[in-house]
C-alpha cells in the first residue's frame, strides 16, 4: 500500500509536471509557418527537386519542431495524470503502468524528436528526459519493493525533471517571441 504521505508528495510533484507539460503541449496550437526557400538556395539550384526548402528563422524552425513534438508532450501529460490518479488512489498496478507509459513517452517518444533547432533547448530537454528515465525506473522499483529509497529517488528526479521542463519552456517561449 502506498503511504498517504508518499502519495501526497508524489501527487504534488506530478501535478507540477503535468501542468508544465501541458503548457508545452498547448504550444503546438500555434500555427506552423510554411517553410520558405531562401533566395540563395533557389538561385543556386537548377531544379526545384534538387534543393530542399529552408526555414527563414529560428522561430519558424521551432514552430515546425514544436508541431512534430507536441504529441509527445500531450502523451506525457496524460501519463502524468495517470500516475497522479494512481498515486492518489494508492493503486500500485496503475502507478507502475503509468510510470512505464511516462518512461516510454519521454525516453523513447520525445527522445526521438531531439535535437531541436536550438541547442540550448535540446540540452534542457535531454536533461529532463534523463531525469524522467531515472524517476520512472525508481517508481517501478518502488511499486515492486516498497523501498523508501526508491520513493525518495523517484520524487527527487521527478522534481529535477520539472525544473528542466520549466527551463525548456522558457527557452522555447523566447525562441518563439517576435523579434
């Protein structure tokens, strides 16, 4: 049985991550601009099939990346909600399943969307993914063995992941800001 104190601490951390992840997922509703061909690329090409369109700005490139990666942020938010609900209900099986889904969504799904057009954002998201990986492995170990050290590791690394996600969101917002 998941203790009430552990459940509340995990729930608080998960709620924070869920809100932050949902904020990134909401970003995907921004219209993605169509890629435009630079005049230099168009002039140097003898055939339109030979040159690929290039984006004209970091903001355009970020919008395109965001549109592609947005589904993984949405899935991550849903997995976090599943973990949060399972923790509140003290449902160990659902907690384990939610942690596995959270792991796969981030360490497989979002990892596949890296790198981003901004190396600073890529670095923050990679740190977040690494910390979620550690947190979810500790979560599964906690479900199986109920060791306090696993619960503490899970909470600590999930909090770190939240910090990295907030930093990533700030970078993304800055990259998308009109200049």
